[in-house]
């Protein structure tokens, strides 16, 4: 390993010789809790790529499993709208490695930056919006056919290149769907509940993620399915449609809540309903922001929920009529508004499916059957169902699995 200083990247970075031999790092693209991403160029092919350095992979078994999940999913995915995994540097010490280097295809800007700068993009129009939404849906179709739920779709996890090609990234929080029920149940074991609490903290530690979460996640329903991803796409689509409004200065999230009360009111806690009501009215609650736009759910939709306390709480809320999307987005085509309404249904059973969404006349101008492809088979990840064990034992098992994944690229 040597310190990289030459070339275009001017930072001080300890880089393995194996990386330097193949790739020339040019600049840092981003840094987060789970690693640092660099723009790089393959020295032989001259093709750009994204090199991700993950430090302290085994800080916790949850962190390690997130890394394993992402590389396992990306290695198996073969779709133009899902970022391709190109390489994993094989760790030198199979039993003691703590750092991992992975290489993905470079997808360009993340959608957050595109939304901020859309007014300065020459020729930006509705065709760009529908192309981006269409490609997201094509990626979603592939994922669902593989029994996958992404669970963290948001603008920063959507990449866009100069030709408006979309790549979905960051599958660290994804889950496989029950192949028969097509849902993801919440387990009853104490271990699973502890794991889910950790997951919920991951999902909500950044306010951005909360804005794109489906109501059934916020209200902690016992079962949820792939329609949670459709809700997220709807939230992103609304922001894209804002870019078409001439008087829009700054693109804003549709549901910018500041709290999600069930996460601080456990199911078994006494006086849960009272505490939920206090928190709901104390801050700008995520559900409140949702109801301000789509209105409070009907009694029928509330009765379809599986949490009695939550049902009572929602039934006792003051009714809200919601907003008219045609007035919120006057420049959006009627077909786009119709599709958006279908995506943002409170009841997941009434929410439009990905196959129905792809048939929308909104996409007639740009439809490409070659992108509407499904996975050849459902994906299954045995590491999601490891038997209960100590943290150390679980880390050891995950370490072995990550090493086996890296061996496939050796």
C-alpha cells in the first residue's frame, strides 16, 4: 500500500497497489458514514468508474451485513438502470481485513444536484422528467421481479449522467420479499426487534430519508410490501415536476416532516396513544405533512391497518382535505398528475403497481421495451436468516461471505 499523490487526485490517500495499478483516482465524489467514493479512470480502458473505500467494515454486525447485502445484490443485478458492480479488491488477510475497496460503474450526478441546478440545464423540459421517472420504474420492475425492496429510494440514491441515463444505487438497506406473500413481515423475536430498531435508526438518522418514507413504514405496520418503493418514486417525481414551474426558485420536498412519532413510542409502551398525540402536535410530524397534501385517509383505509392503537389515533385526528395536485403543479401534464396520484395513495393496496405505472400514457413518447425487463430469477440471501449467535460469531460468518464475494472478482 502506498500514499497516492500523483495524477489528478491531490489528496493524501493510502491506496492499495492493486487499486493504483488498475485505476487512477481523480477526485473525491462523496463521503458518508459507510465510506468514501472517488471518481476514477481505468488505466487500460480509459473508462470512468466509481471507487468506494469502506473503512471499519465490521464495526458492528449490522454494518458488516449492510456491506455484504449491497455487494451481493449489485453483483447479481443486470439492468441498465441499476449501477453495476465491476470489481472488488480481494483482501490480503482473509481472517482479519477491516477495509474493503469496491468498484462500480460511474453514474454521474446524483439527482439532488440535478434538481438544484435544473433551471440552468439547457433545454430542460417535461421529456427529461418523464425519462427519469420511467427509468426509475424500469429499475423498480427488475428489483421487484427479483423479490427485492430497495427501502431507501431518494434523490441522492439516483444517479444521472449527461445523456439522462438513470442508475439506482445504495442497496445497503434493501430486503428480499417473501416470495409467496410478496410482503416483508416484522418478526416477533427480541433479536429481530432489536435489529429492526437499528434499521429504523439508520433509516431516520438523516432527515432526508424520512421525507420519502411510505405511511405504512411511518406507522409501523406489521407487514409491508414493494409498494413502499412506489411511494418514494412518487415523492421524487413530484420534485421533478416542480422543475417545470417557471416561478419555482427552489425545489422543495413534498413532505418535509421533522419527526416520525412511532419510532419514539414503542408498541408495548403504556399510554402509547397519548404520547403519540403529544409528539404529533409538538413538532412538524411526517404524517401531518403527508395529510396536508393528500388529505387524511378514509375510514376504510384506516380500518385496513393492523395496529389497533394506530387506527384509533388516526380516526381521532381532525380531518384534512389535502391539496389539489393540479393547482400545486399547474405546468404538469394531466397524465403526470394522474400517475402521481396513483403513486401517493395512503393505502398500499390502492397504490399503483410498477407494471400499471409503466403502462401510463405519460410514457408513450419515450417508452422502451428493452428497459422493461425482469430478473431471470428471484434473489435469495441466506445471510438474512443467520441463526441467532453472538456478535463475534456473526461478524466472522459475514467476513467469510464478503471474502467469497470478493473471490468471484479475483
